[in-house]
């Protein structure tokens, strides 16, 4: 087997079911119970007291990585980390003490699991599938057991109720934030999204909440510990919040470490700041004001499909003197519609690039007016930005 054949296998069930998924919520297409039952049968689910789970609309990947780093530095390792989606490549979804699973280990573990996974997939009802997230999780847990992992940090997918993470018991769970995203899959309202993500409390002894999650928990009567927003200086406020959540979850100081959803660098002679932003609430306006003060001639470029609050983000940036350009992503990772941006701001639409075509994105950035750039959007977009920066 090759790495590509393993990845093809992991995504095969989803791709086969994809034509049936359009417009249908996860409650009709996702059932994590069969896979979790198989993982329990194989004794791959660790004791709850060793597990931290993380969900949320923004910040869950950052909190997961920071929590794992804190545990590792504190000597509680080996520390296993599972994130979704990947940072730069498929294998960095799965890490021990910060190191991604080696390709040969991934292939070997997947080969051992494949017969049982195939049998399970064949037993599912028509229209159901084994999620790629769940299959990556299965490989991760098998590898972690093989390597004697002692602590586990698990970042969930887009939801909880119909995601393997929701059935995973943990001592501590974190809900970083709740924003109006994935409304077609776990909505249709923001309250539905909140109920879905906050359902993580059911299999947890301790629930930690960022401010945007705590407000929903109060409204819905779900008890948890609210973590206050720390003051921000060099980084956006949400980055300091991510560190505070990770510290509260682990009980250890969190090392200053780069996280994939925020970066600042010099690229082809122009300064670039990039961060995740899917709704106005995920923007730090004080930070943006500081950027405008310290980076004269700042321009913005966003990439947001229709299932995010693209109109809200654009309006928020416009109101602060940063009318953004827009780029759409295409290809298997970028299959979501970008019709909203194309319809409402055709004069600022910079066209489409494949989700993995870094040179094409570089051409678009080179076509923008000179000056520093603020890039914001989904994790898929930020992955492409990081690849573009690394290629130069």
C-alpha cells in the first residue's frame, strides 16, 4: 500500500455518499456509533481521565495544539494529539509529542485496520458512511496504543452529536466558541449549533467555555466554567483566549508557540497577517485597528464560502475601512459554493484557485495593490496561504 492509497480508502465512503448528502443534515447521514463500538471492541478508547476533547466554531485547533504542547513540556507524555482538519498535510492530523505520525507507521496501522473497517462499512445502511475524521481517529488511537501514549487531546470535527468525538468520554471538554457556521449540517439556527456543540458536556466531567460559548451555555442552562477573555497585546485577543483555555484544561503554563490559524510574516517584500475568520464575532477589531495604524496601506483578502457568514465579515471589514477582495477555492476541498461573494461584490472578486494551487494564489496576491495584506478565511484557505509562503 502507499500513503495515497490509504488516503483514497479513508475518503472513499464519503465521496461515494457525497451525491446523496447535499442539503441533508448530519443527523440523517452521520452515525458514529458503529465505528465507536468497533474501537471499544478493539480496546482503543483510552480512560476518560486521560482525555481532553475540544470543539467550537473558532479556536479549537489552536487550543488543541496548545494543550498538547503544555502537557508535553510538563512531562506528562507521551501526548497524543488528533486534529481536524490537518495543518499542512494529511499526516500532521496525528501527532505524538508534537511529531507527526511517520508515513510508514500510518500505512502499517491502516493496513491492519482495513479489513475490519471494510467489513463495518459494508454493514452500514444506504446513504451512511464512515467519516474521514472517524477513520483518521481510528488510525491515531491504534498508533497511540502501540506507542504507549499516556495523555490524549482530541479535536472534534464540525459537530458533536453526530461526530465520533461526541461519544468519546473525557475528563475535560472545551467549547471554544459558538458562531453561525455549518447551519445546513448541524443547524439550521445558531441555537441548534450551540446545542450540538455544547452536547459535549454529556460525556465529560468538566466543561470549559470561551465567552462566545459561555453566553449560549447560560441561555440553554448548561453548567460549565467560563474562562474570561485575557487582554491582548502582540496577537489577536482570541489567541490569548486559546492559551487561557489550554492552561485551564491542562493545569500547566502554555508555551508560546505558533498556531496554524494565526501568522505574521514577510512575503515577497510585503508584510502578511493571516488568521481564521468565519463570522464577524471571530474578528478582533482592536487588533485590526492596531494593524491599520502600524501597517499603512493595508489591504484585505478573504475566502469564505456560502456556509460561513461572508456578508457579515465583509460588512464588518468595510465598516472599518478595509473593504476586502475575495477569492474562491475549488477542487475536492473547496467544493462549497462561493456564489454570495461573486454576486454581491463582483468588482472585488479575484477569481478562483484550486485549494492546493499555491502558485495561483501567489499570482492573485501579486495582482493586488501594493502594501501589506490581511488574509482571512477558512482553515482550507489558510492551509493554502501557508503553503504559498513556504514555497518562496
